[in-house]
């Protein structure tokens, strides 16, 4: 691990359960010298990523808020999907969620609340369980085999706790079923009263590896047409990818959602090439 990676690892220590850390605690946790830990926290504080708390501790700094805002207003996928997300939310009444893979974690990067006002545990910015929930499962199913193998080995202890991924062969079989279906439905896996439906949003051309989903209550899902939900999700995927293509043809201009996607784009969106890597 490089010195920069170790320094940034300090930020991973700050969680809702442990939001404040001293340099001494950082040194012990990262197994580095105390002078090195002090250097890490000083440099992170100078960059605004940390700030001094009470009793010699450091907490998350205001730069994180600034970066979050910059991502929301500049991320190409969020810009291209703005209209599609809003339309999907209004027509279904469901929460619309978008998650992506960052390193070895799955994180919700966008969420719109629907008319039901459901309260999902894993909202925007939360790290998702890797082998549980519709978003994570769809993302795993879309991964190249080598990347999936690395994640499974790295998080083998977590995988063993889930029937879905208790061993490599079981994981492969379950992911094959998701790829074949083109979507994943999860019943109460993250919140007992909620159902999640997700499809892949994958484009190697645009370097996208994401999952788009809807969250709905169990009661309402029992009275809802799943095919219509999937149709709405897949149409949104087509619009987002078309919007990205349109933006790339006009460099320097803001990304805008495309009004209509070609048949070729729709085929690529609903049948991502990532499924060929397994």
C-alpha cells in the first residue's frame, strides 16, 4: 500500500460508530508509527478532509460536503439520468436508487424518494452489504469474472454468512440466474418490509458499472406489475446511456438526457456485455 493510500485509509476509519479518532488510535489501527499518524491527520486536516474535534480527536471535515456537492452537480451519469430518475420516481411512486462499485465496495450514489415515503436503511452514501440486496447482486452479476473472484476472496468471511454466496460455486450459480433474468428482486433482505427491484446499468464504452433500482413496500409490491417496473427501469437505462453518448459528442457542454435512444443502444443496455465475462 502506498503512503497516499495509507493516509486515505484514515478516512475509512471514521464511521457512524466511531466518528472521532486520535492520532494514537490511528497509529494503532493502521499499524504505523505515531509520527506517521500525526503527519497523516495533519495533511488531511490541511486539505479540509479532517478537522479537529474535542480531546485531541479528529473528525470528518467540511471538504467532504463540498466534494459531495461537486459529485451531485458534475457526475456524468447523474446528469444524464436526471430526467429519467425523476420520471421513474413520479410514474412508479417508488424510491429510485443508483449504486456503483468503488474498489471493493458498493455504495448508493443517488436516491430520489417516491410518494410512498419509504425509509430505506441504505440510502445515499451508505456502503451496501456486498452479497445482499438487489443492487449489490446486480452489480456482482455484471462484473468480469476476475474482478468478481478478487472480491469474493477479499470478502470471503462476509460471503460465508450469506446463503447466496456461501461458496464460489454457489455464488456463480446465483449470479448466472440473475444475468439470465436481466434483473434481481430482493424481498426484505435489507429492510424487512421493503422489496427492491434492480437492473444493470453497464456500459464499457462509457466506463459505467452501476445498478438502477426501485424500492417499494411489500404490501404495494404484491399489487404491482413487475413487468411494468422492469420496463420503466430498462427504459431509464436506455435514456441514460443515450444521454451520455450525446454529451460525449459535444465536449464541454452539460450532459442532458436524450429524448429517444436507438434500437442498438436499447439492446446494449438491456443485455450488457459484462455478462460475457463469466
